C-alpha cells in the first residue's frame, strides 16, 4: 500500500493522511456539521478501536473515514464524512479506496445512507439487510417472564470470555479485540441459566444520552429473552434519552415502537467479498453501532 500522505489533488490542494488522536476535535466538529450525535468520547472509542484516514485542504479537515478489523477475515467501515462545502470533489471515494486498501480481501461491512449507497455499490458492496434506528425518552416496558431456571444478573469480571464467544457467534465477527474495550465503557446485564451465560445487553453513554447494544440472546419466535434484556435497561432509565439500533429482521422493531422507542431511520447494511456467517441459534438483536456493527 502506498503512503497515503503522498496522495494529492493539486487542483484543490487536498492531502490524505492517517487519522490520529490529535484529529478527534476536528472530527467531532465535522460530524456536528451534519448533525451526527457523536461526542468527542464516542469518536475516541471508535478511533482507538480501529484505524483510518483524514482528508485535508487549506481550510483544515475536509473528511474522515475509519475501519475496524475483526481477525483475519472480516472488517467494517464507518465514520465516512465529507464536509458539506467540500462535497463533489471525490473526497469520499478516495477515502473509501484507502480504507479498502487497508482491509484487503476481508469480508467487509458498512451501513449506507441513501446518499452514500450508490458510491458503495460502485466499490463492490451489495445490500444484505437493513438496520433500524430507534430512540426515545418515554417508555414503560412490561414485566416479562423468563423460562424456568433462567435469570438476569449483573455481568462479572469472569464473564468476558463467554461474552466474546457469544458476541462473535451472533455477529459472525471476531469480537475478541473489540468487546473488552467496549465493556470498559459499559454497564452490562447477563441472561444466565445455572451458571451458563445465554445472552447479554450492554448500556453506555452515547451521543445525546445512552445506547443499548449489543444485545445478544437465544433466538425464539417471541424474542422474549432479548425483550427482557432490553426492558431491564429501559425500566431503570425512564425519561432518559436512549437509542438502540436493531437489525431489520430482528422482529422487535414494532415492539420497540410500542414502548416509545420510535423508529426514526432505516439504513442499508452492505457487504463486500461475501457476508459474515452467524450462528443462528443465538442472535444479535441490537448492534454496537452503525460503524463497528
């Protein structure tokens, strides 16, 4: 891979270089321009968990793009932003090309807005599903019963390996590097049966309030275990702004709407070089976020 610092478009005095921690403030300002909710701390988490590139011109940062590698076989791309006044100069495409060089032949995921989807299709991505964004502040979740012998309990320090295994099976992605870092920022609840970890849900600060995700639980027709995990956090945070991003085929969007977590957006989930193979006995009912998936 060539040195991205050598990539220039002289007509517009554009240059591209690796993203560093010194770019967090500028990245936050850029995302604020397009009304993304990310705080500086949200940027810090995704940047430190992955790698990426900055586009610059004479006025400062013109664009950002990050990627995350999950073992040797998978990756995701996100935080692809071009300053509104610099769009139409090929910045987004060049940033994407740099990311694709960085991830190589891995099966790669991203979430696409309507505006971004045509570019991603030209770069070899195809739609494999959708993701619904839900958010709200007023919710009163019902009491949900669990099957005999199952209970909810706080996560413990000894649960990490089982959590990584569950998250990896449910997503089809190697979560061994990402999940421990996420646990440091999150509170967690576990679904337990006689000491066996069956599922979990994390709750953390994000954007305007808090986010629930990932949520992992055994699959079933009524999704009762996933609903119990989500309801735990909603019952404890009545009146708090909460966001949850759930796969379009998860079967819980209508239920979330009814609780006051209204669906405000749906985006395309896209993949390049194949698609991850998840274990269908356990399901990811909510993702971490639309960047790292």
